[in-house]
C-alpha cells in the first residue's frame, strides 16, 4: 500500500516537472483573462524564437536604422 | 523615483532577474545592459515579441495584453506593460513566476510615481505599510508578497 502511494506521488512529481519544462507563452490581459500558448502550435512558433533571442542577447540582430523597414521575415 | 534607481532596487531584491530594461515608446529608459548597442537590440527584440504577442492575443480574444511570460528551456522572458511604458526581464529556467511579475510591477510602478510625491532623501526611512500602491519609495519584500 505504502509503496503504491509512493509510486503515485513520484509519478505525479515527475509529470509536473515534465510539464514545467515544456516551452510555452502565457499571455495575460488587463481584465484578468489569460491564454497559454504551448510549444508545437503555430502561435508558439512565432513567439518562442523571439523570446529565445532575448535570452541570448548576442544573437539579436542589429537594430534597423531609422526609417528602414523591420527585418524581413517578421 | 527615476528609472535607473528603480532598476537598481529591482536587481538588488530579485536574484532571479538576469537582464532587465524599462522602455517607453520603444526608447530605453534604464537597463542592466552596459553596452548601448546590446540594450538597443534587446529593446527592439522586446518590441517584436510584444507585437507578436499582441497579434496572438487578439486572435485568442484577449483585448488588452498587460503582461506575458515566455518560458523556454534556456530561461524565461517576462514583460509587464502599462500604457506606453513597459518593463522586460529575462530569468533563468523555472523562475518563481508570481514573484517575478510582482517585482516587475512594483519596479514599473515606482518609476511611474510622480516626482512631486517623492519624499526627501532619507535612506533610513522605511516605507510605511498600507501606503499608496506604486507610490512607496522602497519596500522590503516578504514571503506574503509572493502570493500576489
């Protein structure tokens, strides 16, 4: 009985950790509503690379000069 | 409080924040980046992320995006926006989300406080509990703050 409970608890902890390690974007609105965008969706594919670039500032492209259009592909 | 002081306070109390910048209309008011070019690139990257998040948020029925967290395996990006001003920060992986948002909101709020409300310089003075939100010049964080 105890072993079963311990197994269930360990499984829950493992699943929770895996869940936390998933990449996602959480958007919060002024009115308190929220949307969670999980990796693997088209929306996340647009957002996550932008976030990754911010996490490694060296990989960020140089700012466009004034008046120039934004980088192609955005 | 000016933006640089607010940022200094933030980095002092928050060990989770790696890089942070306060922006207004895309202009950098204060940042932890020492290199101006890097700060500028960061600001532009944040603007792109927020623009894309606005687009996705609208598609999802969110009317006015106030804040976001983008969690990746390398770390998280947080953005809190109030009007034309926003604060963006990066953290290590698995941050305490509520605490980071609290710290960023508090930092942005302290920048927004009108200069006329700033008390005379008195480094030993502690902020009184129950003071105006966003107007407190300095406030020690407690565990209870994490719940907000």
